C-alpha cells in the first residue's frame, strides 16, 4: 500500500476531542540523515503549533506531543509517511490544559540512554505481551515481574508483586541486573515500563546476557491503563509521566501529584476539606 494512503487510513483512527490530545510514541528502527529529518520535523511541529519533546537517534524515535486533535494528526501523518515508522503505534490520552511549555526536537546518541552500544532492539528484544494477557502472565508464580523504571516512578505506583529496579537513571539498570538478577536466569522475566521503550531495550540487554525467557508489556503501563478496566486491573497507584501532568491515574487523567520545585521529586497534593 502507498505510504501516504496508509498514513491517511491511520489518521482516521486518531481520537477526536475538544481537549488537548496527547500522543506518545517510539520506534526502534534505523534512521539516516538525522539532521535533515530533524529540520523537516521541526517545521511540521511549528506549523502545527505542537508542544512536546521528540528525540531522534540512529536507533529510532521517542516522543510525546500535544495539541489539537487535527494538528496532532498532521504530525503523525508526517511520521507515518516515513518508511522507518510505518508501523509505529502511538498511545493517546487527553488533557484539559497544555502539558508542555515548548516544542523540542533533539538528536541524541540513543532514544533512551542505556549506554550499551552493542544492543539492537529492532533485531532482538523480548516477546510482546498484549495488555489483555498481562494479568495472566504476572499472576503466574513462576514468573518474575520487573519494574524497569526509576525509584521515584515506581514509588508512586506499580504492578502488584513486582521487583523494583533501585535506579535513579535508566543507564544504571545493567549494573542493577548484575547485582540482583543473576540467580534468575532460568526464570521467565516479565518486564514493564511507562510506554514500552525502556523495556524493549532492557529486554534486549537481558537476552544478550543469557536470559532466555524474557517478555514485556506491549505499549507499557499507559496502554495497559487504556485497555484494562480498573475493576480488573492489577495496577496499584498512579503512573509517573515526563510532562506537566506529573502522574496519571487509571483513567489516564491528571493524577494527584506535583513536582517539588526544589528537589524535582513528585509530592502528593494534600486535599483540603474546606
């Protein structure tokens, strides 16, 4: 199918809303001519009055954008018309107010920094588990569930029974694995993160280091919250997000936390009875 026609078909499925539409996306795929592509993407985002952050690297793209549904669709159409991003699958949410202050498109060494140059998640990564099957996977007593996010994230919410990576930065994850997971190489490892990008790279790292049975939550926590009703959910708490919402609840609405301006650590809003 022609890429432009395929992109238009995808656009027809983008949610319509009078609120701000939030689109989060990533894709591990080989990119070329990054500087040229960045300039074209900057122009598209500027014309569409986008707010958000997009990271480009040789290994792919990772970003979250927000704006009117029509303008978000314009940016997504540009991305979907890129051969490397044809099958990229965004996750959508809604916001009453702007969740970013500006639009940034940056080129970096990695779309999510693990500092392991020999990994190629587009070629080797853990098996994807759809949100509808996730509860069965993590309820299996023979499965070890790993929260790959940082301490300030999983302190606000996580899946019941998960082992939490005690890291401040994702690049510390390999060291944490070496110190904590060596004895679990013969177990099934089920990994999850916010939107999926960290798990895809972390599971690639585990497979490269001798872990044979590694699975990951497809679309991450955000897709799980979108697909699974709260009464059937094994998620506990709120999910940290890297924008002005700080956290989202199970309905993907803005949560009850704010970011302390002094230490940049999430703090819970104290509700008044007045």
